[in-house]
C-alpha cells in the first residue's frame, strides 16, 4: 500500500541546493523527499522549519562579512 508524505516544493539556486543536500545527508536523509532537478526539491513539510534553521546556520558559517575599508588617508 502506498504511503503518503506531505511535502513542500522549493525552488533555489544550484549552490543552495547543494548545501541543502549536504544538510540532508548529515541528517540521515530525513529532510528531502525527492531531488527533482537542478533548482527544485521536494522537502518534508514537517522539516521545513528545521531546514531553514540549519541552512541559516550553514550560511552564517560560510559567508564572511568583509570589514569596511578605512578611507582615512
């Protein structure tokens, strides 16, 4: 008998999708239902909040904020 899983379709850039797939792998494949194409994923509806939180943390780790240039010459 088929099993129904509620999901949410998300569209993102390939770079973000790569990060999401890495987060999914770290979480025992509990987030992504289906990898549809280069820019679309089907995510478990119950995991959307967790994914947003984990993605935000990952982006804060990888993005470095550049210090403003000192123009006091």
